């Protein structure tokens, strides 16, 4: 579910530290910039993501 949704706006899912799960902020479900994907995004499960689930920051 990566890619441009409207000019200048794109979805960039984040891979969690488990190496399997991708997440997006819940705000994309109501953001007008992503309106063309709202129907599809609404079919995906939602849950709270703990800070420890994110990968460590890139050290580059």
C-alpha cells in the first residue's frame, strides 16, 4: 500500500521490528490527501503500536 495518493502526498508504510508487519498512522483514514485509498485502508485492521515495536533509528 505504498505510493502516491494525490499530488505531493504518498503513503509510506513503516516496517516494524518484527520484520513482517507494516503500519501507517491511523490519521490516513480521514486525511483528505489520501481519499482515493480510504475505502481500501478501512478494510485493514487497526491497533495501538508500542514504541518498542518500531525498529531502532537508522544510524547513518
